[in-house]
C-alpha cells in the first residue's frame, strides 16, 4: 500500500503543472514589460538631454 501512495505523490498533478506554466508565463511577461519600460525611459531621457543641448547651442549661436 505504501508503494501506491509513494507513486501517487511522486507524480505532479496536471493542474499544478498548468499553474506553474501560467506563473512562468506571467513572470516572463512582467520581465519583458519591465525591460521595455527601462528602454523607453532611457530613450526619452536621451531625447530630453539632446533637446536641452540643442536649445543651449541655438541660443549660444544666436546671442553670443
């Protein structure tokens, strides 16, 4: 009787495997969203700095 219980416990139920798959997909989606967010933030930071430098250069060219 112990062998049947051990055999039953050693197998992972289908529901648990599906749940683990969903958790893995969710974690991957969040990681991708975070990575995209960092890239977008970096892009707009560089654009903002470039605009400020362009304005300073234009003012320097016109008035100094």
